[in-house]
């Protein structure tokens, strides 16, 4: 091999041989493909929990007016004017009924479909989908952007638990930051191609004796992952998927130049390149947790960015022909109390709340369920997390009735509804 | 697979004369008309191998009038004591005794014995069918007939079982029809006369059909309900374990033990299944057939009891079994099993291998190059013991085991709302116990009975942070009893004899809380209260019956507890004296030293997951108890054994073995230990920063802090530790050391591997500054990373590469260091 060879050629020339495996054997493991309409999901994560009556389920006890939308007879809060114009591209559920009255418990519940149980950990919906659909095009299949910077607890809820580290989300930094760079996804400039070859030459010397003696399944697995890692490091398309410099200023502006908008833009790039489940978690620090000054926060800080980024994302996906295969979910971990508290805030309300869906297999313009006149209780068509995820799985061609055996031999429903029953797809939501 | 020659050919005449023949069971009871007992004849050759010769021996009964013998099954004819004799050419005759009583008295059909036996043997109550958590098709039976009263209720009264409530859903349709017994669902379903999801189980001509029909005609009685009826208390499996050559067969006999001391053959009333059908299969007569080399267990389910028998399938006998020196009693059990399995242990480990392994296992720390050199040069006859003693007395030992137990005992700021103030006190308590080598039973007693604000009372933080009683109890049982009862929280355990009532009886020890004003507390100090001190008492409610639950021990014995006292002091005393306690402790510690427990996973003791070395487990537990639950002594016993000190270099007989400690098996280093090892080998310490708080401040652990010394590890974000499997202490930690893609990426491009190969203060910089040669540098790094010098081949290959890199020597050395810390030999303990 000459030094002129590109990294890509280097890879294709089979220099992975030093690890005792061929790229062909790695590529042979073709991923399973779902038979659904969608092949990827973007979860626009509204951390903290939006006030449903100030967004998608306007009530007279909201201080904001309802406005008409592009869907006859369907109104949303005046805080979502762009959404209103595009409402026909979305479906809305107004009858979510979930568990968990504080952020950790509720986040765990909506992300895994199960209540916290100290005896075991549950895989996240993203990990399940990633496992069921498999990776595409060497791009990390499960991504969470940006990573939490307040410790591990929240990230853990998005992990794969006993499904294994392969299905954990790759957690990457905030793409809106000027020094944005994805950890471990590119070789530092200090590591030249010669250095890569030098390393492998030394590794061959160092590892030869020991590996001759100890051949374990773990070694074989790590070798396969190493080959995959090289492929990711050396395939320009993978790095390009994480590189927002390819996006025009206009597009960046459209999504919003903050971590909320840029995370969603990156999510779009990633599903375009082949990711299966991307959580765009730009709302940091339980942003939507408006225990004080609910109205001011929703009006000035939260709804404008939600309105802007959500419609930009769906429009952009549609323009690129990706909307039919990409399912978008915009939700938080619960809704907020219909009554205003002493600090002009609204507190946690898992009893009845709303979310929005669009794209891959989801109907356009469905409005599912209803709440009472103040948004306290569901009055029509309770939708559980099990039902919601059954719907998502159906759109992806995954058998929602599936149960995965946990290490202690307990079958875990992938679409777990209330009272230990399996959820059912919400027919009204299906295209 | 090579077939082993017949025993006679192999051993010759002289060996045959030393063979012994025996009959199992040696003594049996036949009570009631038609009672019978299956017998097995076993021939033991002089090399210790055993063979089922039931079909080859001549059987005789004396006096012949007492019993009939057919196909090695003896059936009662008249009362008396009969002698059974088996003869085979080349071995002395063997005999057995059969006590025959009430041979003219027919035994009445009872629900618990006869009907439950049929429901078990036919698979009706297996956990995949009606014995599942929620039953199947509307009929719920207890798995393995563990709860005959409940089963009787569902069969005779009908109704559909609900998991979380005692209420019955829908119409009650009894499964029997006393007016028209033949129309009973209990008969029409299994015969297929009415559609049955489980298919046809038996036909109208079968004995099972007749038994059930007869029972219904008799009015479907439960039988003696007074509690005087003998209960099945356990099963004896004979022989309890088997070693078979490939393709050989061996019959198992199952004898039930009853509460009145009686015994009865249940071989035909149980279900046999193999844990691994590739190794051995079993038919429903209890005949085990070897399929391929390996080890598995035959599981046996009777109505009301489970048991298992270990089965090993071995290759041809070794022509000369090596004599292996013994280190201590650990080796007796481990080597005896290897001998039975015709596997020879590997050689003793080399000095370098041993010192690296024992340093990592006892202190989580690589031995410094100087210690490796010194150890290799020492001629002291007891130098291994000296190193073990030195490590056990080192500060690193305290660091490492404080870390280990902080993991197990879950020191975490995010678990149950601990704040650093509390979690650090808790950590200090653990560390002090390790430092003073406090007896483990005392540690357990303090933790189990701790209340209020004490450092040990991790669960019992005041206000609304108290963990739920059921979670706390399940965790304590998992930690101190090695048993997972969590399943029984919502329903009777599907495979084990843990009932939901037992679960909640135990949970109640953690469920009594007091209200003082608006504050809910467990207890302020370890003292008894009176009713005057509190405003209200909170009781734990049973989730099905909604009635308050009284604390009751796992063996169902209730204990007297003062109304306002601490119920857990008695619980702690009971638990730490229970045999489970020492067994679970030694098994857990053993697991740290060998990468797998004698029962594995280490906290999953159950009848369907038997120990690989029951005698070893018992011997270690006895020793632990006799030595006052001394953890360091236990670790010394383990590390002084030859079993622990074997080389990882396999030989032809043990290459495939992974469960019998025939050699040292490589184990991935835990994330924290690996990160510390990278830091010490490269000479570049890891910087641990606390996550950015909402106020924006960034904290940092002092430079040089090791990963195992982080008091509140979850305060420090570490990509490396996440990738390599640092557990979440929010639950009982389970470490995942399996490789993943993130690790591979991090190894190729991550800061841990790229950013610390050189630089000021690094090992490489220090060596270069001292003018070290390439060879010297290679040796220093090898000693630091692998505790050995490079082999001649490695030295030569290294020199060859370095000779081409004179232009960029330092870059080449960086690449070498990358390769070193990326190698398997480095990332594993072996």
C-alpha cells in the first residue's frame, strides 16, 4: 500500500486483516429490514413536560387563545401559529394517560413504557427499535443529541439495558456549539494514516502470543466491532452525516440556530444517512418544567422554538422525500396542571396530556382523543404509552406484541400498556 | 467423537476384580397396595468411572413372595422386609433392602398427591402453560403444584385469576362437574374432546384419565385438610450427579421425602428436562443419554418440589492422570471433579502471571514493575503467600474493596435521593468496615437493622426518600442471600417455591414506618419507641388482599416483635445465621476471583440453577463461618489454592472447559480498573470532572484520583467508564463487560487511548529523558502492562519495526504504547 492511497482505499484493500477478519464478513451481516412504511424515528424530546392546554389542547383555563388551523374544526393555542398553518401534516393525540409524577420516573416511563423497578432495568424504545431494525450504512443507528451534561441519570433511561451496549444511543455533544465535534467519530489530525498502520503493526506483535493461547468469543466480538469502527472512522459519509457545515445558512436558520433547532437538523441528517432512532433533546435542563411563570415561559421561550423547529423539521423532511419513511414524535414526559399555582406556574400532570406526530405511516390530520373542558382528565379514547408505541412499531413493521425475555426470565412487553396488558395500535393514527 | 472402549477391555481382568457394584436406592419403602420402586445398578471401575449396568445384572428378591421384580422395578406383594440382590460377573454382588408395609391397603386418591402429580407430569402446570404467571386460557395453576389449595380452588370453583388483585374476573366456571364427571373440563380439555390450546395430553383409556374421573366421582375431595397429611418436603435424585462417556446412558431414580419421614418413589410422577440438550438429553423414564462433551443439569419437577442432577459428558479416560499437588481444601473439591471429568488442570502459573492476577484481584491495581522484578528474583519458598499477605494488608486493598462494596451496596447520589452528604458518610462506613476487616455478618446485621440517619442506613433517609419496603427487602435478599425474590412481589415465583405471601411477609420488616407530625420516618435511632412518641403508624398492605402484613421470616415462622420496636434486629440475626448467608457471601467473593460464581450469576441461587461444585460451596461456607466471617481470610484461602494459581495456558484436556477451573480463564477488567491501569501504564492520570451543574460550576476530583477511589462516581461523567460498563447504582448493579462498538471507536479514536501516549510526566517521556534504549523501553512497558518481559520473538519483532522508524522514533513508540494498551493481554486479567 502506498501513502497516496486514500483511507477508503486502505479500508477496502483489506488492511483489516491484521485483526484476523475481513470486511466482507462484516458486511455480510445484512441488517433486518422492517416491513413498515417508516424506517426511522426522530423523537423531538420536550424535556420537562409542555403544558397541554397552552399548546395542542387549548382550554378556557389557558391564558392563551385558541386559533384555527389548516384542519377544519381543529384548534391549537395561539402560541403555535406555524404549526396551525401546517396542522394537516400532523396528527395530534389529546388523551395521553401515563404514570410517573416526577421527571425521573415519568421520563423512564414514557421512554421505556415501564414504571421504574429497582429489580431490573428496561430497554428504551429507541434501543428496541434499533435492535429490531438493525443498522444501515455504517451510521450509528441510535443517537441522542445533545448529551445531558448533568450526570448520567437521564441518559440511562435512553439506554438498551439488557439488550446490550450495541443498542445504547451514541450520545453526542451540542451541535449548536461552535466547537462541535463528535467524540470518537473521527481520528484526531495528529493520527496520520501512517500512524494507523504503525499501530496495527505493533498490535500484531503485542497481541500475537496471548491470542494464540486464548481464543474467546469476546475477542471475536471485539474484532467485529473494531472492523465496524474502522469502517465508520474511514467512511466519509459517516463523518459527513454529523457535519452540519454541509447545510445552508437558510436551512440552519429555518431550524433555529440554538441547540433545539440544530439538534433536530442533525437528527434529519442522521436519518437521511441511515440512523434508526434519533432523540433530539435540545430542550435542556427540564426547560418545559414551568413551575413558575408558565405563561411567560411558554410564550417567550418555549413555544416559539417548538413551533419553529417542529414545522421546519417536518417541512424539510417532506421536501427531501423523507417524511414518508421518517416518523416524528414531539412529546415530553407529561403535561402540566390545568390550574395555575401560586408562582404563576403549572405543575406536573401525567393524567392527561397531548403530543404531536407526523410522517412515516402516521395519518395526516388525525386528532385523537379528548379531555374534559379544563384538561384534567381524558374523556375520550385513552391512549397509553403501550398504544403509542404499538402504533410506532406498526409503522416500522415491528411486531408490537413481541415480548423480550429479561435476564431473570421475565417476559417484557415492548409495547407495555397500563395494567400489564399489551398496547394496541391507535387505528385513527395510521395512514 | 471417539468412542471409549468398553470398560472391560480398557481395564483388563485385574481392574475388573477391583470394581464394585451397588444398587440405588440402598434402602426403600413401599407403602400401600401396588407401591413400587425403580432400582438402578451402578458399577464403579477401579479408575473411579461409573456405569449404569441395570440391564446387565441378574436381579433376585428374597424371600420371593414379598415382591415382584420387573425391569429393575420392585413392586409390593406382601408385608415384610425384602432383600434385593444384583450380580454381575467380575464384581462382588450388591444388595438393597425394601421395607414393604400395608401392601393390601389401597390408598385413596387425594388432590394434592394424585391429581397434582398428573397435572405436573402432563405439563399442565408448567410455567409455559397454566402454571404461567397469569395462567393460560382462563385457568391458573401454581407452577409445579406448589400451592395445592389454590389449584383446588381454581379447579373446583372456577374463575379467572388476576395478577394484582384477589378479585375474580368474569363468570366462575368450575373445571369439574360432580353431576356428570365425564363432562368435566378437567377431562374433556386434555383428551381433546373440547378444543384445548395445549392439544391432547392423554386419552380416555389412560390411567391418568381414570384417576381424575374416579376422583371427581368420589366428589372431588381435597383430602385431609388438617395439615396432618404428609407434605412433600424434597426430592432425592439418585445418583445426585453423573459423569458419562459420550453416547453412554444412565438411569436416574427420584425419591420423594415427606414431612412424616416416609419416602416414596416418584420417578414416574415427575418431569425430567435437560438444561442443555446438546450435551445430554433425558426421557420421561429418567434415562439420561450423553450427546456431546460438556456439562449440564437435568431438572426434575415433581408436584411441589424441584431438584436437579449434574451431568458431565467426558471424553476418553486419560491413560495416565497426572498427579497434581494440592494447595488447600479448595483444590480437593475442584480437582476431584476434574478427575471425574478426565480433565487435567493446567500447570502452575508463572510468577509474572500470578503476581499480575493476584494484584488485580486483591487490589484492582497492576503490580509496579519493581515488584514484578523483585518477585521473579525472589527465592523465598513461601513468596506467593508473602505477596498475598502484603496485598491483603495494603492500602490499595482497602481502596479496591471499598469500591467493590460501594458498588454492591449502591453508594450513589442518584439512588433513592441520597445527597453527597449522606452518600459520603455511607461510603466512609463501608470503607471503615473494610479497613478494620469487620466480620461480614456484623456488617450485614448493622446494614439490615439500620434505621434513621445512621451511615449504614442507606435506605432509610427521612422524609419522602425512604425506599419502598418491597424493593429494599428484595435488594437485601439478593445481596445477602444471593436469591432473587423480585418476581414474587406481584405473583408467586414462576419457577421457585417463593410465594407472594412469603415475599410480603419479609417486606413487612422494612415496611413499618412512623409518622411524627407530617414527617414519615423509619426510626430515628436504634431504640424502641412507645405509642406516645409517634402520631401514626404506617403498615405495609398486601397488594392482593389489601390487609396489613405482619413481618414473617422466609421460612414462614412469624417472630414476636414489639409494636414500636425495630423488627429488623431479629431479621438481621436470623438472616446472618441462615445457611444461605455464608453460601451467598463466599459465592460472591469467589465470583470476583474467577469471573464466575460456583452458582452463576452469583446472586441467582435457585433449584434450577445448581452450583457447579456443591461440595466446594459448602466447604467454603463452613470455613467462612468457622473463621468468624472474615473476608480477608476467605480471600487468602481462595488465592492460596492451586486452583486459583493455575496458568491460563490450556492443555489438550481442558481447552474447552469454562466452568471447572481447570485453568485460569481470561476476564475483562472492570471499567474502573482498566481506566486506572491505562493511567498507570502511560503515566498520564485521568482527570475526573463533575458534570456541569445547573449553576454552571465545574468540580474536579484531585489530580491523580483513581477511578476506584471516586466516592460518588455518578457525579463524574466519564465516557470511558460508560463505554466499558460502569453500572448504574440506581439498581442492584450488574456489570456488562461485553465488548461494544463504542469501545472499539473509543479505542481507535478516543481520548483515553490517543491523548495519553506521551507528554510531560508520561512514562514514555520519563524513559526518553533518561536516554533509555528501544529494548529498555519495550521491557519497561511490558513489565508495567503485562508483568512480564517480552519474549525473544516479541523483542525481535519489535526491534525489526523500530529499525525502520529511526526517523520518527518517538512517533513509533507512541504507536507501540497504543498497541500495548489496546491489546487483549492488557485489558484482561488472566
